[in-house]
């Protein structure tokens, strides 16, 4: 049973009463037989081709690569030769006319154990011309960057006041100003997660009223070290740091049943990105149970935030 930590039970009940899920579909990836593809980026187009980036690994290991897949149909993609080794949980942004591609870089030892990891960012004019430009502090996942009036940065430290993992927020005037120290010193967004919850940002959307819409995840552990991950959103004003309450936008049960990497990961949904549509819907790209990738068409969760002053 999940404790009512950080009002999680109340948030879940509110979501279940009006989930806003229009349809979902499992995504099929060709060309990577024997490997799972999950924790995907949102779909993006570049030079006339539509791509998605995905975490690719075998079921028994977490030593992964990020592969880029070309879209061939609704919910169908084929692998391309483009690859980034030792990277997990990719995400993609377009900043200043170029691609910013990030993920969690891992450092496995000779026995296949991962002792160190951190978020890294690659930047360049195309998928096959990328240079690593930013490295987060060691053992910090879920760092995200977006460009609006300034460069917005969200961090996710752990330990101390950050407990199991909280979101920090800061700004910079240039990509070159975003350093490991700037990320590490980002002030925390207080009172977003309770003591037994953790979470992180997965994508930052610059809204038309100047606020930032944050797509992220909130998680909690139940008895037996079973993990429960939920997709969530909130909005924050970059200058005043005023923010809205968090709301849950998806849970594992919103999607079709499927495979799981391990029993403790059955109730995991990891949101990779969201693409807003002109009809007031959005397409949400997710990894499920560390084994599959699905998308969901949902009611646009950021619309209400654009009414804020």
C-alpha cells in the first residue's frame, strides 16, 4: 500500500476521477531484436525526418545505449545507425537553431556494475554532429534546459535537504554559463515533494504568458522496495518563483498491460516528453516498467497554466 505521502493519494484520486487520457498506444521499434526500448524522448523532426530517441538495452542489464529511430508509421519506428554509448533516458530540445540532446551518462565497471552517473548534454547542427558541452555533478540525474527569454535550468540533487531527490531551478544568460557548479547551486523548489517522495523534471515548456510548464515525475517506494512512478506537471514563474500545485497526469494503469524489467518496477511510468497540439491535446511519450515505450494522447495539461498572471 502507498502511504499518503506528499498528498500522493489525494493527487492520484483526483487524476483517476478525470484522467484526461484520450487514447494510448504501444510503440514498436524495428532493428533492435533482443533489446528493450524504453524511457524515450518525445518525437522530433530534423531536416525533414521525424525521429525518436530511446534507451536500448537487454532485459537482464542496465548497461544501455541511446539509439535514434526514424518514424515509419503511427507508433512505428526503425533504428538508424546513430548511437550514443553508455547513455540512458534521452531527451531532445531545439535551442538556437541546433539540437540539444541529453541523457544520463553511465560509468560501468568490468563486472557490469554502474557506480557513477550524471546528466550530460550534447549540442550540434545535426544528430551526427554533436559535441558534449555540459556535464552535471556526479550522481545527478534529471537535469533539464530550455530556452526562453533566458536559459532555464532544472536540477535534481539528492541527499541532505534534498532528501531522496528534489527539483532545483536557476537561470543563465548563455549555454556556456551553464556549468556543473551552476547546476549544483540551483536553489530548490520548496514544498513540492514530501520527505518520503522524490521526483524530477523531464521537460520544460516556455508558456505564452511567461510562466514555465514543467513535465516531470513523482515517485514513492512501498513495502518490499516496490517503486511507484507517476507523470506530473506544475508551473513556475521564472522571476518570482511562484508556482502552482503539482498534478498527476498519468500512471501505469492508464496504459495497456505489458512487460516489466523486474517485479519492483511494475508500477513505473517515466515521462520522456510532451508535444502540444493545436487542438488542445498533447502527445505524451513514456517509458513503462523499464521495458516498453508507449504514447498517450491527453488533454493538454499546460492550458490552465497559461491563464495565470
